[in-house]
């Protein structure tokens, strides 16, 4: 059998891990099972990644990059601020509707990472990157439309992501298309109002 380098084997093992854990859950993602999914020896997984946690970290990074790429691709370059926020939210929600299993796996991995010290950095990196990209898109939309943001772009981004994570979890747990659409409209409307100064933030001690 021809030798396959670690660099070539790495994306194959990531895909095998994603395929397996999407079907059977994170708990099923042992190095033995992932190796069997690809049809290689268990030692190949450890040689390529070192530990199971290192492979899980790579899976989280892959899923994050794929989802962010879809959102950035859907960002308009010639629309006003409100239209851009609406388009971004719609593009992101399409990824939830079209790839629910990716969100479910990412959610499961995030919960797993909370209990795994070796994955804390990967989890923090995931949220930092998602927040940074969302902040960048909001900032660019405001600058392009000459729209002054009343609240910091990162505050707006974090609020939007918090609401979107909640809607995503509802979709995964108890799908209701009409309720989800109403929730998404309310979230986007609140984000636009917050950014435009039409929403006063209440002081919370």
C-alpha cells in the first residue's frame, strides 16, 4: 500500500471524524471508531494528531471555517446598513436550515470542550473567531453605508450571536418554522435598533 503523508491524511481523518460524529454523536468518536470509519489503523490517528482532543480541535476549526465562509460569501457589498444586517442574518439562518447536523455537532463539541481542559483553548478560539468575523462584517456594513454605530460593533455582534445561538438551539430541539422566522425578525430588528440608537439599553446592576 502506498505511503500517505500526515499532511494528506489529516483532512481525510477530519472528514471521517465529522461523518462519524454527525451520525452517532461525539460520544461515539473514539480514535478506534474514527480510524475504522476511514479504514486505517488506530495508530494512524495518533500519528497524525497525537491525541483524540487534538483531532476534536481540528474538527471544531474545520466546522467553524466552513460556516464562516458561507456567511461571508453571503454578505452584500453594495447595500445599506439595515439591508446588510438582514442579508447576513438570512445567510446565516440558511446555513442552519441547510446544515443542521453541522450546528448540532458543533454544539455537542462545545459542550464536551467545557469539560475537557485540553479543548478550552479551541473553544475560546472558536467563539473569538466567530465574534471577530461578525464584528468585522457589522463594522464594514456601517462604514460602507456611512452609518454611525451608537453601540460598539463588538457589543452588537455579541448580542446578535447570543440571540442567534438561542434560535439555533430552539431549531435543533423543537423546530417551528413560523416561530423561528418571527424570532429571527425580532432579533434583527432589535440589532438594527440598537445600532441606530433607537433602543435604549437598561442599566443592569
